[in-house]
């Protein structure tokens, strides 16, 4: 997939205080099919998990590429990554504990695999439930939402995504409002990448996600871009 060939899509606006702190990758897809993932995917997933366990079992977070940089990004934003763990690190911790990846649905599973492999936290959303401009900003006092697997996610002072209806995503835990479900046919993927990893990893991660969504979910990519 060429990112240059898919440059349109939803409007994204990054808060001025976050410029020069992180890079954002965004990908939009349609005609998504959330059927059973084939044996080919399962074999690819298992190869990735086996490789990561071989490389990083027993390692400290500071010694794992991607984990240290994302933790540093969280500290720069005054977020404690041990209390509000980046989603990519949470997946890696689970894998290194021998628990494997959770099975949710085809799109979520594919994106989790890419987030795990590239160690870039991402959010996956039902594109049809996102309205207006997407704002990448820091949470205001008392902001939050009902979260997936959590009763309430507090967002004051934390990095988040918001649309015309309010906050809906973060690099730690996403909202139920925009969650991908059985009826989802359009996807929005947002990656939160530390600036020092962006040039080398962000476009490659977007391209990998696009390829796997096309291969395993029949998705058509309609927009993809990087914001510095």
C-alpha cells in the first residue's frame, strides 16, 4: 500500500502542545468482513509470538525496543506508564507471560498483532460512529468515558482522541461508543508513535496494518496518513 495514494479521509487536528512530542498515524478502511480468521493468520500470529518470546523473555522494559520510547513519551506527557499502561506494552506483557493474544474479532485481532509486533500503541474504532473532526489533545478536568472492559476511563490530563461527540479513544483504553462490533463495516485506526521512532516505524506499521486488514478482513483502504 502506498500512503501517498490514500491521503484523504477524516480531518485530524493535533493540539499545539503535542506538536514535536509525538507522531500520529491514521488509517481508514471500508467493506470490512469480520469472519473467522484463517489458519494462515493463526500461523503468522504464532510465529510473531514465538519470536518475541525468544527475544524478550526475562528482559526489562528499558531493554525492549519500542517499550522504552513509549514509556518516555508517557512520562513527557505526565502519564505514569505503570499505572496507565500503553496498549502495545500491555499486549507484550501478556504474551511474555504465556497468555497469548486475546481473540475478539478479526479486525481487533489483526490490529493487536500489528501493535504487538511493532510496539506502537493504537486505537481501533468503528468509523461509522466517529463524527466530525478528530482532535488529538490532552484531557480536560472531569473528562472520561465508559471503557471497553472498564467501568469508566478517567482522561483528565491524559492523551486522547475526541470527535464532535466528545472523547472516544486513548493509547491505553478505548470507549464503548466507538468500539468495533459485529455490524462494523468501516474502520478507523489511529497510532500514537513516539517522535524518535516515527521516521523508521510509523509508515511501515501503517502499511503492515493495511496489508493484513486487506488480506484477512477483505478491507479496502480509503485513507492513510502520518501527522508529525
